C-alpha cells in the first residue's frame, strides 16, 4: 500500500441520487499522505526531517534528498503498522536529535507494550568528516579508500529491530542505507554505494512463516535481478553468523553491501522495493502468532536467544561498530537494537528432540526456504 487513506462520504453533490444503485452509498478514498516523491510530503512523518525545507526543495532531485524522503516514509509506515498491532495505550516515543558534527536522526522506540516488548525504528542523516578508523574498517572489506586522512562523508539510512513479547513471534531486523564519501575535494571525486538487508530471528520454528518471509523478499529481488535473492540470501547467512557459537543469529533473509551497479537510479529503486517489502513480510506473522500460547519455559528460551542476539550485535555487527566509531555518535540510538531483557545461562543445553533443538539445528545448518 503506497499511502494511507481516509474515508469520506461525498454528500455534497446533488447528483448522488442520480447515481446507479450500487454507487449511492459510495465511499470515496482520499489520499491524506502525499506521494513519497513530493519533497514537501511531510504530513504525518514521525518528526520533521533533518534536512530543512528550503534545501529539500532546491535539491529535490539529488539522491541525498530522495533517500532521506524514502526512509522518512518507511519509518512512518512501519511505526504506524506496529502501533496498529499494539494496545492503544502504547505508542512510539519520538526523539529527534542533532549532532554538532553535522546532521542527526529520529529515534522512535516503543517499550514494554503488550505485543512488543521493545521496538525501535531509527533514521539517521549525518555528514561531516569520516575518521581514519572508520576508513580502515571500510577498507578491510575492499573499499580501497585513501587512508590516513579525514574525508567528507554523507550517510543516511533507516534501521529497525522489533523484539516481540510473545515467543511465538520472531524478532525482525532491517536496515537500508546510502553512503557518499569525497575522496578528493580538489577534484570533487566522490564514491557512493547502497547497502541493506533484513533477517528474521524466530524463537520457535514455524516453517510456513519463514517461507513467507523469504518469498516476500525473493519477489522484491526478482523484480530487479533474478540472481539477487540467492546471492543476497547466502550473504545474509554468512554475515549473521555468531562465530563463537557456531550458529546463525536467525533464519536469514537478504543482506547486501557496497551496491553501486549498474547505476545509482537502479540501486535506489531496488533498495526502495526491499524496504517497502518489510511490512508485508512481517505483519502477517505478527497477526498470526500474537495470541499464541506460551509459558515459563518458552519465555526462558526467548531470553537465552536474545542473549545470543546481543552477542552478535556487540561483537560482529559492522553497523554498530561504524556508529560507535563516528564522532558525535549517539549511543542510545546505536544500541537501540538490544533487547529490553536477555539472559545468559551457564552451559545451557537444549533437550534432544525438543522444539528448541529443532530450531538450533537450523541455526547450525542454514537451509534453503524457497523451492
């Protein structure tokens, strides 16, 4: 769904009585969220964009502005979709912040709800000078940026992690981002790339849910390249490996980085389609499992698995490391992905043949979910 609508009965026309019978009680759908390509479409955003209105208008065709407008919409739509599944008493806390070095972000967090124990949906739009340690981290994965000096950069993205209360509902993570770095200010030589992905972390394995999640993103990938899904699915399995435990964080999804071909417009369209696939991939799973029964033992297993989740984010996740390396880093927003509660139990062993064991087997041996 590309926008929200309000219902309006049109009774102002004297011609209503002349309509055919099926149309006399017609309800008109009026769009109240302008199209996302309109840079002034700020109605019902979670907060005012980081880039001021004059700059947005004068640079409305730039990738920086277009990406910011896209992630603003993704944040708004996902927050509203989650709130629709939550007790009305619980809403997202919205925290718009700025950094002295340039830019800022909008952090939206819902905590201690009935459906969601902790849900965060963040955007950041930052610029400034990229520090040498961050450059070294990028070069470790083959970027070949000039080392030993600070360079101007721009980065924006949307990132979300949802930790539900019911162990029958999986945790979801997604992140979609755009990056520019000026290698030479004298020559105005820039590098740009996109990155992103999403993965599902169930506490108990429901194969139909996992297949639905993967199929949704395969459909999004196939619109652009029929090899994207298999490539990015394998990359996801590899990236989200908790090496010291020999298990993956969850049942995967897609993951990609350094995407800069065939051209910037094609990359943007792909990232946008993937971001818009998040709601249809996840909300049906929430609705299906929200009222599922669970007890003390299921809760304890959920807490142990959330401990594993925290281990990956703090030890291996590149986004967390980059954020912590960035001058003026906002630690509360960076660490938003961590669960509200987690547990580390010494030498925990799953019982052979149990539901916990069945999940663990899949985490040890990632499989293909789409026939």
